[in-house]
C-alpha cells in the first residue's frame, strides 16, 4: 500500500460500550453495520494528529482528510472495485469478493498498474493474512473471541476490553494504517472490543495502556494512552473523538 497517511503512534478507539436503542440505529448517524459514525479525532498531547471522515448515504467512507499532513484520500466504490485517489490523483484500485471484502490491491507505478497486496479471511470474515504479491512477505493475524490479539511479524500482543460500537475500528490503525483501506469497511470484520493494552515483544519491549472517558450518551469522547516503562506510567497521548450528528 502507498504509505500516504503513516502514523507513528498507536491508536485505540471506541464509540460506545453501553447499549443503544433500536431508534438510535435507524438514523444517518449510524453506518450499515449499526455502529455510530465517527466524524473526526484529534490529539491534545504529544504527537500532533487530526483526521476527518466523510461518508456516503450507506455509511461507507468517501474521504479521509489528514489535517496534519494536509493530505486527502478519496474513495469511490463501484460494484466489486474500490478506487483510491490521493490529492486528486488515481493511485490504487482494490478488488472485492462477494462479501465486499478486499482480496487484492493494485497500485499505479511508473505508468503501469502493479499488483501489490492480497488478502485472506477466515469463515467468520476476519482478515487473517495480508501478503505482498511479489515478495510473498506479509502479516498473519491471530484472532480470539472476535478480537485481533497478535500479528506474526512483530510479535505484538494485545488485550481488549469494552465493546467496540464505532463504525471504524481505529484500533486496526495499530496494524494497517497506510492508505485508509483498513478502516474503510473493506477488510472484513472489525475487532469486537477496544484495546486495553498493547505490548511489543520483539527486538524491543514497549507496552501501552489505554483508558477511556465517555460522553453523556455513553460514547467514548477521550482516549488516554499511557507508556509503561521502568515501572512508571507516563501519559503519552490524548485522543479526542467527535461523531456525526
């Protein structure tokens, strides 16, 4: 994937961990999967970050605006093809299977199209492999109880809590944030729960823990990310979330 929207921080997001009424799920504030649509999120502490999402009438993402890097990715869906434009230029085309999940991705490289990645899913619609078409390198994902708990190539382990009722699995940014495809409804099911902690156990050891604050309707409004190091707990980042109203 073209690494236009690279983030150097780990993000975990929720929308709600309390039940929502059936009436709430019948309006334009919710996507096709019944989850509340996120409009934007930004940081207050540490790494500077601002991102905004636009949607079509069915709740599919049509635009991802990175306010920090001043970059815009627009997404267009036609039957089993999804096209990605970066700052107005056609850059990538994804092919979908019958379930609407991306199975391969082509990108524009020196005046020709080149196949870059292929994707595989289990019977539950959870993505289990993302492989480089040419090198056959890639990432294998392990799921447990509806959540990604590890990825093979970095020995990264996670624990989760709270039900994830956001339309965007921003915890997935932890694994795949490169061009928006991983959060644009085309990479299978999203994790059931929100991140509680994330630990790197490969060549370097690093652990992050997350705490959540909720608005009056029970949706996450702030995420506190802490870096655990040397027995100390240090605030690393604050993420603020707003929703489509």
